[in-house]
C-alpha cells in the first residue's frame, strides 16, 4: 500500500523537515566564533547549510552562503527562506566590498584560502570583521587518507593572514579540528 508520504511530493516535504547536521569543522567554528545579533554572515562553502541554519536558529543574522551546485542552493533556500545562497567560487565572490561582519571557511580550506580566496574573503569583510577558519590539526595525515591535496598547515595560514592585514590572529583546538580566528584590521581615518 502506498501512502501520500511515500509519493514524490510527500517525500520532498518529509525531507525538508529534517535539518542537515553540523560537521565537526562547523561545530568547532561555532564554538569559538563571536557572531552577534543582526550580523551579516557569509559561509564560503555552505554544503547543506547546517552552519547558517544553526546561526539563524540562535541569532537573528543576515545569512549568505556560497555553493557550486544549483540544486543544493535551492534546497538551502527552501530551509532558510530569507537567505542569499548563490553559486560562486572563492576566487570571485560576487558581493560588495565590506559586506560582511563574519566569514566562515569550514570546508575545502586549501582551495578557499588560496591566495585569491583569501584576498576575496578579506575584501568582502568589513573593517573589524571576523574570519573564522576551521582546519585539520594534522592536514597531511587527513590528505593521505583522502588521497587529496593537503591544506596548508596552521602556521602557513596564520602567516598569510598577517600578510593580508588581519590582526589578533589566534588558534584554538577543538577535538581533532583547529579554529583560526582573525580580525580584519580597522581602517585608520
């Protein structure tokens, strides 16, 4: 016997009632981030949208996310109806300069924090804005098991952040993940 919930339209409504789970990187980033009410937040790789959903549930933020998949963007926008989820790459973020109070990088740290990605993240952050990067404690070991290019280690990332005018750069451990928090330098008037 087939019931309404098993049909194609019923299944879609049933799936939307379940929210995506936070990854270990997202959990560690949320633990150390300093996001406040009404902040404008960008998730540079919002796969599933779990980070933005968690922030929207606890704070009234302006949620924006980037993804490379149209279907995924549509699914996230159905769950978070008043969000801006766009298809974009970290090399070319289509938002104005100084648009965000906080930028999160919890996936694909190597690609998202390439020279171009880091420049774009710095550009879209307002002066005094916070960049939160969740990275592996042992990037070379995880890359070996995944067979992928290793992400830069925390010392390299922190040095590159200083070169891009970030200040008050700190590193905190959270399980097998680490979180780098950097504040964009305030402009001097």
